[in-house]
C-alpha cells in the first residue's frame, strides 16, 4: 500500500485499494473477465463471421464493414446520421482496434479506468443509434454494462486474476496516471 502525506498534520491518504477477502473480489474478477471475453467474442465474430452476430459472408475479412453491418438493420434517425460514413476503412479499423483494446483491458485487468470510459462510449453510442426504439430507456442492458464497467474500474477488480498491481507500477502509468 502506498500512502501519501499532504503535510505533517493531515492523516495519510490511501492511494491503492484496500485488500479484501471473501467471495466479493472473485465475483468482481469473474465479471471483469467475462466482460473482456464478451468484447473479444464481438471482435472475433465481426472479423471472421462466426455467425453469432455477423454471418460468414458479412465478416470484416471478406471486405465488409463491421460498422455498416452493425447499423444495417436499424431504421432510426441516429443510425441515418452514421450511414454516410459507415464503411470507411479507417473508421472500421478504429472500431475494431477499439473493441480489441477493450477486450484486452477487461480480460487482463489493466487500464480499467480508461476501459470503463471506452466501454461507456461504445455502449452509449450503441444505445443512441437505437433510439427511439429502446423499449426501456433507463433500465436496459446498455446502462447495466456501463455501470458494470465503472464498478469494475473503481472497485479494484484488477487485483484478483489481473495485472492491476504490475500495471500500476509500470513507468507508463506512473507518467500517465489516468491510464490506471
């Protein structure tokens, strides 16, 4: 545990999560790994067309656009705004790398704060693309997964079965603490 003192009269400020015991940390770690593997599955499915979301003939490797394929069945105003740029190779590459980075971050337990923000960005944009078709605006899977991502980032789920401690000690994170 690292402790920082602001001055000699103030109490020490804790800068790392407290060690916990019981089943809670294991449950958080399993949720973190599951979310990461979910993003990995999305990446693999869109890349190779494994059939869960993208059929084989719509795979990214066959020259199709993952972003266009994601929007093809949506008939909403927000989806209409994105349609003109969907299919641009640089945008598709950015989307796929972003999803792969989210998969790696959540699965390995590194850079969870940045991953939580990225997770929120992906899910909020996904929900916005579906408006006004979302049946339950304030209680839906998008919101639940956004809250889960932030919960994982602030609860220290990277301490169990993750690279959290090593990641926080790395020179990169010491220089750029927002990468925690």
